[in-house]
């Protein structure tokens, strides 16, 4: 019954209880990442340390409740808290395509980082920014119909983004700030403009199966004088420099967020997407 | 049946681990127990696949994580729009269709339905506790909440608009406090 793959998690017993608790806490910061094996080992280690003689009786009582209240014919096709279920994994020991891609990507990433001093690049983060676009861009090679604006290709298959771009451009923002890519399936639900004495705010919202993705631009008449405060979760903010612009990535509850200022525009992208997708969205802004 | 024995064995070995995980995240024992029980209910529903799964423990952990995230998102979605009692008083002044929405809520939902929605979706109470109090089964309670959500979706088809959702939640609070 027990997972035999313990060799990768040797040493958990050496960690303090606080350190183990911290691993669990940090796992929530990467909610889209499947760390279930590691988490299971951490929970097992903690359970051994906090063994309670009443645990067996408590489990038996819970099992009785489960059988009489939850595991009944009435609930056969129902869920109390519907969610996406984990996909079936491959056989133990097999290496999936995704794992091979990630391994190759990790090696190449390391080579690039080590090569920075040799090729005289000014910033490692600039390379990472470009690398993110290259790594996550999958193409079958066939040319797509596109509209090229300021060096950025907006596919005519996604007119929603082009509409956002045109709306933003209509307010005389000359800086590249609108992404040319968003994850497949998101469709525009709302695009609105709000005029205030200090700025014009353009808000667009995309929806996919109940998930949201929002693009917000505040275009100031003069240099940005922002008084916005963004709520965030406890995790640190990650700063990524792309095309010479510092982008701030953080989380707020289950939403990934990115904020930055370019020219006279304060930009925010937030959504129910993975951090990797958000990086790709931001990266697609730049040529 | 071997899958049934498998599920029971899995339950007895893993229940406390999963409960510990949920409690650390939610700091709510009652809700944590409800979620963990629902995870094992999913396990029963998919027992044939789980029996052949190379890592059933990992499946349980990931399913629990997904359920917690899904539950948190829904409550955070409504909690963000929660208004203080001072803000609710401002709704006393008729404006832009809010009274019409209020009347619609009153027609669509009974007092009991309003209370049930509040307790389960916003209050963080477990289906088990609420159903025991009401003298109904857990699944009867779940079906009631589903019907309430459906009623609101049908009554307010534009509810996906953030502005209208905000107004609706304000009105739900208003209706709950000034019933």
C-alpha cells in the first residue's frame, strides 16, 4: 500500500516540526504544482511525531460517520465540494513527455545563466524574460494569420486582445502593454473605460469555465502618481525584469497577479491561471 | 469486494494525515472533517481507478488540496464583497434598481434558503453540522444549496458581471440583517 518512492524524501525526519510545517505552508504558495508525494511524506512524518493513542478510536468513529452520513446511495453521483480531480499518472518509473521537456529546459536554463558573463548580457533577468517566451511557446510551425503592431504579433484568431489593444491605443498610450497571448479558452466578458480627473482606467475581463483573467490599465495624463494598494498573500513578491521593465509577481488568495508601471501607465494582470501562464502572458507583451 | 476493502484500509491509514493537512490550512476542524469525508467519498466514486492508481495517497492529497482551494475561492469571492453594517444602511436610499433586486431576492429565496446559503457558503459551516441541525441528510442539504445557487443564477443571469454580483451580495447581507 505505501509508496515505495521514499528515496527522494530521505532526510525529512531530520527536519524540525516547524520546518516540516513550513514546507506545508510553502506548498500553498505553489497551489498549481503537484507536490502531493512530498506532502504525503511530510504528513506521515508529522503523524509519527504527534501520535495520539486515541487516533485509532477517532478514525473508527469517523469511519462510522462516513459510512452512515456520506457514503450513502443518495450521494452516489454528487460532491459536496466539487473540484477538478487529479489526472491518472503514468506507471511508476516511467518518464513522461512533460518531465523530459522540463529536464531539458532546466539544463538549458542553467547553461544560459552560466553563459551570461561570457556573452556580456547586462541582466540575467532579461534573459529569463526572453527565455520564458521561448520555453513555453509551442507552435506546430504553420504560419498563423497575425497583425503586427510595434513588433508584437496579435493573432487575428484572438480579436479580443486586438480590441483591448485598440482601446488602449486610443488613449494615446504608446508603450507596449497589451499581451498578444492568453491561455486558450478565455473569452472576453467585459471591456470598459472609466474617466477620472487623474487617469483613464481601461478594464477588460476574460472568462473560462468560471475562471477569470483581468487586464487593467490606468493611463495617467502626467507621470504615474499611484495610490492603489493591492492585497496580497503572505508570500514574497517576485520581481522579474522583462525588456528593461520591472514586473512584480505575487498572489492574492488563489489569484496570480502581476503589476508594473511603464511610461505613464500603471498595469495589472490578474487571473485564475498558473504562474507560468502569467509569465507567458506578460512576456507576450514585448517583441 | 476488494476495492471496498481497499478503500477502508486507505481510510484508516490516511484519514488523520488528511485531516491534519486540512486543519493546518483552514483552522476549522468541522469544515476540515467535512472536506476530508468528501475526499473519501470521491475515492469511493472512483474506487476502480484508484485501486489501480500507482500513488493513491498522492491522489488523496491532491484531491483534498483542490477541494480546499475550490472552497476558498468561492468564499473569498463572496467575502471580498461583504459590506459593513454602515454600508448596508446606505442601501436604504433607493438607487439604480437595487430595490428591484431586493424584491426579486425576497421572491426567489425563502428565509430558510437565505440562512442556509449564508451558513454554508459564507459562514464556513460544514454540511454535516447544518444537516444534523435541520434533521436532513448531508446530501439533501447539498441539493438544497445547489438549488439555491441555481435560483440565483436564473434570477440574475447577469450575475457574472462583477458590479451586479457586488450589488447582489450587498443585498443578501441587507436581507439577512434586516429580515
